[in-house]
């Protein structure tokens, strides 16, 4: 194009050339900006380990907030942090529910996610075994078969528990299963222990007669809402809209606990006593993301680094700083 223009314009002035360049490039730039700004659908996950997501989905708060802008909402179920993070990495969803430490591992492994909101402070994982197994402490897991979902908070919890007993993953036999299948494997006797996750863990206790033989609430990293980094950069207004809708759902959940119970019963097909046990271990009152989550995730990351799961040359503190993004919270600078 440049050569042809020069042939037609025998001796263009510098000003003319600049004007012509702007005329040619401006429509392209405008189109690219419009394309980047145009969103017709926001895609989120829902998960039984994220009770607020169920309320948000059932009440339609986000759909109402986006209706005037002509933006639809699409929901996808995540069966664990690993699936939510896979969906985010593959571009299948824009926002996903995960444990904080799982998000850190994903980011260190090249998944560009940002943690923007804390949907819960749970004790959602523990080590579970059969009532009469004889397993009492993590040290008893040496040589045992353990069901676990890799890349999730229960997996990280297991690694830290083994580490505390002077063991590593190599000292046990890990059986890689999704959480619900891990419960089934334990109750059938196919494995000796399971790194559990609520509400399946609560159901196994009440319905399957299993017992939690190792608990450590402080080693459960927070439930965080993650967003794809490119989405957050291109659409910060939509990120804030999603967080505002989450806040609406969280506030509603606290004021209407029966609604949370109904939503979980409907989603899981589990009885109310099971859901009550899950919710008794779930704190929904601390949504602000910042130092508390960073400290918890950093501690988990350093333990995993010491265990050899995270490479020794990784700057864990920097990775946590890159993960936690408080800019979109209510009252933050915009």
C-alpha cells in the first residue's frame, strides 16, 4: 500500500503523509478497541465447595446486573480446583473457584490467573480413613494407598501432613481420582485413606461411617475466586461487576442460611445433616482479599517448596504477590 501511495502522490509533504497514515490506521485501531471491549457473555463456574456460587447462580444477581448491557451469563460446574484452573487456562471460563494454594501452584506452572475475591474461609479438607482402619496419624500412611485429586487443596494438605510426619508422596501410593470418586474408593476399601473435600467428606462421615483422622484448619487455604489475567486487564469493569454480584450473594447467604442449605442439597442430592456439617466448617464473613490470604498461601507454597513440589529456585513470595490482586475490591482505587 505504501508503494502505490507514493507513486500516486508525486511529492507528498510530511504533514500529508502523517494525515494519510492516521486515516488508514485509525479505523483499524478503532475496530480493535471495539472488539476488545465487546463482551456478549461472562462465563463463571459453580462448585459445591463454593456455597456462594450456588446462591449467586440461583438468585440471578449477576444476570440482573448485566442485563441492561446485553451481556449473558454462562455457568459451568467445577468438580475441584484442578478443573476450575484447567477451565481458566483453556479459556473455557472467565472466573473460577479454587483453593488459594492450588491457584498459586497453577500460576507457578504458567497459568496466568489472578485471585480477586475470597468466597470462603473453610475447613474443607482433612485426611479420612475407614472407622476400623487402624490409621491414626499421617505417619501411619507410609506404604498406604491414598485417594487424592492432584492440584487441589486436599492434595496440598496431604503433602504438608506427610511432610510433618517426615514423609513424602513417594512414601505412599497415591491413587489419582476426582473428589467424589475418592470417597467411593475409600468406602469400598479400594484405598486406605482419602484426602477429602466437603461436602463429599461430610457425607462420608455421616453416611459412610468414615472418620477424619488428621485435621488442621490453618492448613486449609482460602477459597478464592480467580480470573484470567487477560480478561481482568481488558475488562476491569466486568471484574468489579462480578465481585459486586458475589458480594450480594454472600450477604444474602449469611442472612438466609436456609437458602444456602437448599441450594447445596439441590446441587449435591445430599441430605441436610451432611450440608449442615459442611457449612459449620465454612466461614463466609471475610471476603476481602489481601494479607490474610497471601500469608496462608505463602505458608503453603513454602511448605510445598521444601517438599520438592515447587522448584527450589522459585520465588514463592513473588509468585504470591503476582497471584493476589486486591485492586477490584470495593473501596479500592480504580
